C-alpha cells in the first residue's frame, strides 16, 4: 500500500487485500473502509528503482529488445536471444529463476507471439507462474476470454460493450470493423484486430518520455491562498529539477487540481517555445491556477507537468527490422 490511511492512494495492493476489493489507484480512505484491518506501508521509491535496475540488467543479458512498461514490467523480444536456447518458454523460466536468485522476488511471465497476448497471459498465473498462448490456440483462447480480461478495455468500455451484448471475445468477433469504429472510434479498429490475435506492434526499446511532472497530496485539505501558492512553488521546483536531470523542456504546461470530494480539474497551456526556466514555469502555472480558480473548495492534491518535450526520438532515425516469433511479456 502507499501513503497513509487518511490521505493516501493505493499504489499497489497485496493479493490478500484484493480479496476485499482493494486495488491500485483507490483512495486509501475507501480501501480502509473495505478492509478495516489493512496495513499501510509508505512507498520506498529509491529501493524500487534500485531493484528495478537489477531486474532490467537481467533482461538485457538475454535480449537488447526490452520495452519497459513500469518499474516491474516489460515486454521482451527473444526471437534471437543473446544467451540460452531459442525458446521463449525456457528463457522466461531462466529469467524468473535469476530474478529470484538476485533479488529474492518471484516473477510471472506471459508468453506468446505478440504483445497483446503476452500481456493477457502474464496476468493468468500471478504472482509466481507462467502461461503460454501458442499461435494455433490464440483464436480459441480469445473467443473464450471475458471482455473485461482484454488488456486495454477498461470498465467504461466494457460496460458499453455489455450493452451491445458483448461479454466475450466470441461476441466481439460478431461485429465488423466498421461497426466497432462507429461505436468506439479508432480504438474500434484495434479491438477488431486483437480479438483475432492480430497485433503487429514491435517491442521498442527505450520508450520516449512524453512528460515530466510532479504532484503532492496534502496532509490536510488546503484552502488558504498563501498555503496553496507555497505548495505550487514547491511542485514547480521539483518539476524543473526533473526537467534539468532529463536535459529536457517542453512547450505544454498542465496544472491538475483535486478537491476534498475527489472532484478533479486540469488546465493546460501550450507555448510557442520551450519553457526556459523555473521562473517561467512558475509564472505560467500561476496563470493556470488563477484561471482555473472557481471559488476553490478545499484542495487535497495539486500537480504540475510539462509535455510536448524536446527529447529527440532516435528511433525515427533508423528502420528497425524486428521479427515477431516467440515474444514474451515478463513481470
């Protein structure tokens, strides 16, 4: 768990807590209602980052094609492994064993020929297992899969699909691409492909960062003008330090405000140039803050981010040729 019982947000929930309906991103006050005996542990990001580096180092022993998704999750393409047999299943087992030897942590793996299926497979035998979806079994597997288990289909979309009579992959396949696009826009074309096991996305190492930001959930709700400005200055200082560390800046500045009742607003402004200094960032954030001020109720959280960054994307300078066989998602 992350944060405190009164003011935090659940960063991660143990499998025992999940049985009570406690999940990540849930306000801790709600989590504690669902499970009064919950134990909250403050996050230790320095430790997580250090362990994550150890795990990434293990990944890169086997393949250079590692696409991180989070601190503890990544896609790996092991079509042509650097070491070990040419088998995604055997390499997944080798990596899981090495992670346990080095860190003492268990890991799960999903193994298949494309990223979507590997991701779905990785959730099946958690927290310490593997699941394999062979190419010839993919279609039948997807037809049986409940729609809520499809990676990328959230609660809102699943509810819309339920209203259309879609509860499994088999039901989804009964709709044409035109029908799905009409209902879900561009995502409809994606749904049409993945339910047929068609996912041509390559594993892309070193994903380009899209934004730099920071936010703060206050120990108690704030409504005093000076207190709010003081917190905004501190958040801007953190964001600018992170921008300097990344050797980057951006043209779009976003302010996020969450009120005591969890109602949230966000305001953005795009400049015609990259933000040049912390002072300029602070000035633009204050303009957004005053522009968004609507008889402010007590505020529990504020955040600032910079996007539309000037980090060059080296991937576009060369053409990658990546085969698709034997990819697995490791977690």
